[in-house]
C-alpha cells in the first residue's frame, strides 16, 4: 500500500511548484534552477504537467513511501521530467510497479 495521499492540499502544492518552475524557466538567469534534477536538462514547461515524457513532474527527493512525512514539504520537492521521474521510481527499483500508469503509456 502506498502511503501517498491525494488531497486538495497536495494538488495545490504541486501546482504551485510547477508554476514556480515556469517562472524560473522563463528567465535565462534562473533557468538552470528549473531543469530536471535527474538528468540536468530542460523541462518542457509548455506541456501540461505529467502529459508527455518531457513534461514537468514534482519529484520527491526523499521517496514518499519511505518518508511519508515529507510528502508536502517543499524542501523535498525537485523539478523533474515525467519520464525521468517514472524511470527513477523509488530510486532503487529499476522498473517499479507504478502506482499510476501514465495515460500515454
Ligand atoms: Zn530529466
């Protein structure tokens, strides 16, 4: 069982974090801060989050399954590509049995 929750608050934080990324990405001086923390390349902020492999997702630096108390801690948030985040899984599992199968899969 996943300890991850899906509340209105989670959604709000997720959206805020994405919007912060959009702003960082729009300015060449801060763009690097909005890059994917896993592969260090630019994220497609024009795509709706989680809809394409290059679109934005919120990755938790410390996996929520192991650190459920950090799920909504912005210090634990990292910008990532949807694809990179999916293949990372929890960090140790190569091909994790995903909780949510992406629509484009
Ligand atoms: Zn990436």
